[in-house]
C-alpha cells in the first residue's frame, strides 16, 4: 500500500536518524528535516522517486547517499550549515 502523504516535515526535534522505512513513503514530494542531529541519510531516501523538495539544513551531514542521483524530480535542495567538505 502506498502512503498518500505528500509532505513530511520534522524540524527542530534533535532527530538523530531517519528510519529506513522512509523509503516506503512513495508519494512524498516534500521532505523537510532542517535543524535536527542527522549525520547520515539512509539510502532508502533515494527510493522517493516523486520527491521534488528536500531540506536538510542545520544537521551534521558530511555526505549524501550514493544513489542520490536517482532523485530525478528533485528541484529544490537545501543543505546549508552541515559538515560537507568540497
């Protein structure tokens, strides 16, 4: 069964990790996870093929999942204030 939710927002909850089940939210178009304590984004996020907007600012991320390019509909990405090194 596919989840009918299209928007999911969890901000400022000090969330340390995302469950791998996040990939089951197949209809998700917007995922907002700003200002948490995320250091890893699970590969299963890359199964969200309808995702258009992803906000991950103000976390502890240093890399994105290897299959990140699978998010072909993604048009908005916010990554400010993380630990990326370019």
